C-alpha cells in the first residue's frame, strides 16, 4: 500500500504565505508561516470556513498559484508551476463540454504521453473510464451525464495521468448524498489500491472522517493558521456504512464540529501556550482514551 | 406537436404569400381599365403601353415570375458590358464578398485572439477600434479608389473593412470569456500555449466567433450592393442600377428578390456552421 520506508515529508509546505492587495491600499494576509507535511500514500483532508485560504493552499500545491513567502516541496523538489505529477479534481467538474467522456480523458492522457499514437491513448483512457464505472458512456458528451457521472469523468481524468498525488477541491460538494457516498467509496478504494497520496478540501465532517488519515484544521481568515492536526483514530480498513458505529467516531466528529462552530473563531485570540507554527499540535480524539484499534470489536 | 406547429406555420406563410401576390396583381391591374387610346397609332407605338393604355409601369407578379424564369433558363449569357446574365452578376458580387470576407477572417480572428488574451493589447487598440468601427464602409470608398486605383479591388476593400469589426470584437470577447476552469485544466496538464489556444480557447470561443462571422457576412452582403452601385461595371448592385437606368422595374424587382435569397443562403450557411460548433453546457 505505502512504501516500506515512506519519506515522512513526501509533500512539505514550508512557511508559505499568501497576501492580496486590499481594495483601499495595503495588503490582506490570507495566511502566513504555514507548515505542514505529508507521507507518501497518506490521505489528508483540510477543513475550515470559507475564506481561510484552503483553496489557496491547494492551488499552491497544484502550481496554479504561488506563495509570496516560503515554499511547497513535493518529492524533494520545489513546486514551480503546474505539473502532470499532481492531478487536480476540481470543484466544478470542469470537463470540456465539446469533447466526449473518452475525449476528455484522452485529452489528459495525450498531454501526459505526447508521443503515444491515438489508439494507445484511447485504450489507456478507456481503462480508467472502466475503473470509475463509466464503460458504455464513453461516447456521451458531458451534458448528457448526471452530476455524479461528470465527477467520475473528472476522477478518471485525474487518475489517467497516473500522478504522484491527487488534489481535490470539494469534489463532491455539488452532489446528492447518495452519489457522494458512492464516489467517496470509489475514491477511497482507488487511493488505497494505487497507494495514491491525496489532499482534499472538504466542508463535510463525515467525509473527512471516512476518507482521511489526518485532518488539518484551519482557523478563520484572514491570517488563518493551522490550529491543529487531527489524527483519525478509526482503523484504516473502514466501511462507510459502519464507521458511525465505531466507538471513537463521535469523539472525532464532536471534536471537528466543536472546532468549526467555535474554536475556529477564537483560536487566534487565545493561542495555546507552547504553540509552534512549525509543529502544530497533533491530537487524536478517542472515546475515553482507548487505543487506536479499539473500534475493531465494535465494528 | 411540433410537427403540427411547423405544418400550421408553413400553411400560414403560404397564405400570406398568396394574399400578397394576389394583392400585388390586383393593384397593378386596376389602372388598365381607362384606355387612353385616342392617340395617333405611330405616336402611341413610340410612347409604349404605359402612356397609351394607362398600363402601370409597375410590373405584376406574373411579369416578375416570367422574367425570373427567363433569367433562370439562361443565367450566364454575356452580351457586352451592359447586358450580362443575372448569374454572372451574382457570381461577381459573391466573389467580391467572399474575397473581402476571407481577408477579414484572416485578420480579425488572429487579432481578436491577441486582443482577447492580452489586456495590454486590448486597452491599447481599443481607441482605434472605437473610432474606426462606426465609419460607414462606403466612406472609405474614395480613399480606396485613390490609393488602390482599381474599382474592383476597392469594392473588395470596402467589404473587408465592414466585415472586420463584428468578427474582431466577437473573437476578442469570446476568447477573453473562456472559463478559467477550462484554462486551469490545460495548465495543470502542462499543455503549452499554442496547443492550449487550439484545443481549449478555439473550441470554447467558437460559438461566439461564429456569431460575429454571421453578423459580418450579413453586413458584407448589405454593403456589396451599395458598393457596386458606386463602382459600376459588374455585380448585382450594378445590375440594379443599370436596370433602373433602363427603367426596367421588373428586373429591379427580380434583382431585389435574388439579393434577398442569396443573403438568406449566406446567413443560413453561417447559422449551420454555428450550430455545428455550439456545445451544450
């Protein structure tokens, strides 16, 4: 699943800052001196209120935006622009409406493998269309697909370039609950199967608990900061329909919701003693301090 | 349901046409009752039917239809500079329009891309476009005649200058309005700028560009008639003016009909192309 000796800093965000000019002169600091790192094969979710700069962090990671200070490093190299090594699944599916499903995925494949003949590109694209369960719809235009199917095409497109990591910006927020659940299952299955490193923005606490190994909590912007990093106490093998029976489930869920409801506002005014921006506190909410695998019995 | 709507619309169109033709026929016939035939027959022959029998100079629909039929049977005859078949005249006009229009496409679409992609160039060229755009294309004619010294090429230049603006502005707008998310897709896939222009911007902006091209071909076809009336020699505009000098109202009406039908064909061709590149969102 993951490397036997995973690089503890496969992805490393080192003291990044982003500032925008204010309307009346001066600068607004969205965030500054932000530190965070991820292991290869890890799934991290970032949650926080709108305006805290989550999307900016994601755009710095995918290379569409650049930090004003600090650097983002992937696999030992500083990010200097968009790269085929980091695939993005956008919030709006952002498919090209004049291309078919196959055309959309093949566009990405052809961008990755410029010297491949068309037949090889199409075959490769088809393999990923099958992987997301869209075989038979490959010749449809995006306008003929449902919202869930469109997002599946987006996932197939991101996977087809076989990236080193996947970046997702609230990919399922526009979908109905049922479709969202199925797609969460699929993203989780694919990430586990391929050992994919994934970074996802979400507003959905349950989605974060189901998918993530670690959850990054960001305080409200401007001047947002990483309040803490929550380690998911749930076992890595989880079933979506059963996670809420795990004894630790409500511990982590309440912790996250408490943060979103109140601490995201107040954290900045009362920064805990010994808080270090480079090493934000790591917490592991469990039901009465039981061990990480205690849930096995209940599940 | 829609089939029956189309059928009813067609029936109504046909009824309007028949009523119009009948009304026209009756209106031009009514004058012929009071025959003023107490003239000298020799004199009457010289004057023609209009003076002698009170027949209206306005032809009826039957005259026009039979003249159209005559033109259709022999559209390409050439009996000297003042008597050429309608097909030849139409071909001249079409050739001028298509040539001037093609030159306009070659300039307007690349320049529109540049304006749409670069805010600097957009701002820098804006005052020129704002001043040049409202100039009536025919106002360029004397300048064109003086500098080019060829009336045929001057007409082509006038078509070029009048078709450039809608295409230029629509291309610039279409290119600048391409959705950021599509461009971001290309950027995250490391697609280079040239490939991005052809695989993302061009298909995304194509419907807007085609709208501009459709407006342009309409304006070009409006302007060619006036331009050919000015420069003379050949073309459907010249034909109209020549037949007016011949006092052949029948041929003038025929030419008007032909201009309308040709304009419709040009417009519908562009409309078809527009539908072909339009994507549902």
